C-alpha cells in the first residue's frame, strides 16, 4: 500500500486558483485541487498563518473566495502548539539568511511543517520557498537541529501523479 503524504499549502497555492494573469499555473493549481486534494490523495494542511495572510487581502470578494476554498476542500489545520520550537527554527532560517527577515512568514511556514512532520511544503513561491537551493539550506539547518525526517519544498506541479 502506498503511503499517503502529508502536504502543507502555503497561501500562494490557494491564490493561484484565481490567478487569471498566470493561466498555466492557474490551470495546474485547479487540476491539483480537483484531482488530488478533493480526492484525498494527500493529507492536506494549512496553519493559522495562511488565514492571517488571506485576511490581509484587500479585495473583499477575493478574500471571501480564498476563505471559501478552505471550506470547500478537505484541508485541515495543523497544530502550532509547539510555538517555542517553531519560532526557534523559523529564526534559525532567518539567522542563516536562508529566508530574508522581511519574509518571516515564509520561515514560519517551513518551521511549522518541519516541527509537525509534514512531507511537502507546496508553494508557487520560487524565490523563497519552492527551489532546490532553499531546500538544501533548510535541510542543513534541520539536521543540525535534530530534525531528520525527509522534507521537501515543491510546487503543485511536482505532486501531480496520475498513476
């Protein structure tokens, strides 16, 4: 039996469901939600951080649409109970200049995933999250802080497995 992976969606993935200015990524994201998340191919999570970021959306109609996605699909909230541990790790990513200080939320998304044993952080943010260089740097920090579980930073495209 195949393992069901635990994935964490950052805010960019939900946003791209409505990205008319990026039709290819929008199409991939819709496919990902309809054929993988909706069908429970993965255990899908977000944290309160995602809600915080959505709440900052200025356009009220878009904000409402983004929040409705979380209700429509089988997406659970991940625990952020281990606050000290999460903050420590997020700060390490910033101290080591893996994530810029002004992008603390990105560091926090990674830390939430690592502390909670998530397999994949899924993002369309190539600059700060979904790229191999960041992934390698995060892995070094994780290993030096006794987090040995395999963890990946990837895009939705990389999770489209039609077998």
